[in-house]
C-alpha cells in the first residue's frame, strides 16, 4: 500500500511487467514513480489549478492531500513543465509533504534526490512530446 505515480501519453497503457524488469525504459514505457512525495505535492497543486471548482479533499479522504486515482489526472502543459523544472532544480524546496505516511512523507528528501535524474528525463521527454502535439497525463493511486 502506498503512493504509485504514473505519467504517459494519453491512451497509453503502461506495461508493468517491463517497469519491474531490466527492460524498463520510461521514455518508451511510461514513467512510474513510487512514493515520490514531493512530486505528488507539486502535482496535487497543479491538479487544483486545473480543476479550481473541484473539492479535491473529497477524493482523498484526507485533509489537503489532493486528488487520487480514477479519472483524476494532471494534463502536462508547457507552463506545468516550467514550474516542474524549477521545482526539481530546487529539490522541490517549496513542495514539502507535511502529511502523507502512505506517500513516503517520512523519506521524501531521499526520494527527491533519488528520482532527480528521472524527473529531469521526464521533463525533457514531455517537452519533445508536446512539440509533436501529444497529450501527457499524470495520475496517481494511493
């Protein structure tokens, strides 16, 4: 049990057999993170911006932790990427998870460092996909 995070092209299915093997290539197979709490805080804020009339607390069941599963997705735009790139470069300084045991809140600093290379790869991949007119979606389940 815990936070699983996904980003892929719209209508792309992630092959989890590949994700958990040595054949996994996020740029081809879709990006998968596990308990990257600060990325989740960032994306929860982006979700709230993209869905201002929605009460995200009712989806989470926990105060302030944002969206969770189902059709709740963040659409990755150029503006989102710009903010994400800044967040990554600052080690998500402004995106501290004050709650979220199942998010890995207790080791969020280590995860931000461990995932930094993949996060930057994700930004680059998204920029290229957006240039081709593709839609990228981020979702989560916890």
